[in-house]
């Protein structure tokens, strides 16, 4: 079998794979106002390191149309992998968040739990929630809109102009996941977490590290 599929190798992270086996599970709708559901299961082999892993795709369709040989129209959809695609470790500095606010650290750890289990929508929503909690700790009124919070952070020199754009992107992505059921791809989540970690590290960690360093530097 020479078929290939988009993948997410848990070992080397290459994004294409050979299809070793496929199983398609069709579930006709029970009621007229529902769509048929289809789940396709794959056993994949990474084209680079030959690691084997599992992929599931799910979507809505019209099974009758598909069985008649007509073009299949898909509605919605999601994909998941086992082992999960996420393999980034929790930063060592997470305990410093807890020194500032226990709830913030708990939210941060929960974000990684969602990532480790392939819960993309919950992870994206969690990123937005962590930003919300962080801005409150930094003294921003929790009743403001997200955009107002960003403007307040910038006006107080707590974030720079480039950070406003970056943080806006993760807030918008989190809102899309929370309110419109948007399922972020692996690379979307990587970008969101990178932006969030950069913000948290600068806002809550750098000053502590600098103070610790200065204590060890001998005076002139």
C-alpha cells in the first residue's frame, strides 16, 4: 500500500506518513434533520523515522450520496492521534507562577494536561483563560473586554506593541474555540503556547530570575 496521509509523528514530528491499514465506520443518522457520521481509523508509519502510530478522523456527510459514487461532501470534522501529537514538556519555571498565584499555576498545568491528551479545543480555551487570569494579577480590571485589557496592559508598559498583536491572536483563537467550536491544528496550538509562555515568562519569571542572579554576582 503506497497511500500517504497527513500525520503527526510522536517521535520525530514529521507530518506525512504511509497508511498501513484503514477502517471506515459509517453511522447513518437516526432522524431526518441529522447528518450521517463517519469515522475513519488509520494505522500510520512515519515516512522519516518509521514510527507507527494511530490516527482517527471524524466528520459528517451523506452516506447515501457516497454509496452511489457521487462526490462526498464533508461537514465539520476533527482528527486525533495516539500517542497524542503534543510532546512539549512543562517549563521548569511553572512553580514561579505558583509563587505569584496558585490559580494561575493550576491553570497552566491544566493546559498541559489538555495538550497531552489531544484536547485541542479545551487547550485553546485554556490559553485564553490563562491570559485573562494573568491580566487580573497584573492589576487589570477583570470586567473589561479582552481588547480593553490589552490596551490597558500596553498603556501601563506591561506589554509592547508587538506583544499586543501576538496576544490578540491567542485571545481570538481561544474565543473561536470556546464559542464556535474551532478545532486548532497542532501547529496552531504550538504557536498559541509559544506566545503565552513568552508573555508569562516575561511578566512573572524574568524579574525573579534577575533578582536571584544579582544576589550571586559579587559587588565591585
